[in-house]
């Protein structure tokens, strides 16, 4: 059972890495916008996430893209997104790869 959950979580992370903020050439996972991914026993997924700014003009697009791509993971039954702004996103939340891509390292 644990291996099955690990495979599902890995597939979800892979899906999240295909979602990009249209204004930034880095995926939302490496940007650090995904705070938490929970998968219950029925394979319902809950994602806590944020945006780079509270009034991001691409918020609806990004959230719908996340929902569609994670719902496309074979094992996933449903996806619930929770948009939060605490803690506030900052550049230190980005992966090292994202920082390199954006010339911050």
C-alpha cells in the first residue's frame, strides 16, 4: 500500500511540474507555490498552494491548470485546491533549479 501511495504522490508531483505561471518560465512546484499535497486512502487529493502575489492576474488559469493536470493522474479520484497566503511566498521558497533558471544564483 505504501508503494502505491508513493507512486501516486510522485505522479502528482510530475503533473505539477508541467504547470507554469505564464509570466515566469518555471513550473509552480519548483517556484515553491505548492505548500502541501495530501492524498487520502480513496485517492482524493488536497493541495495547499499560494501565488507569487495575492492579485496575480493568472490565478484562475494556474489553479485550473493544476486541477486538470492532477485530475489527469490515473489513480486520482478528485482534487481540492486551497489557496492560502500564509506563509507569504518569497524567492527563498524556490528550488535551486528555479533560482538558477531565473538567474538568482
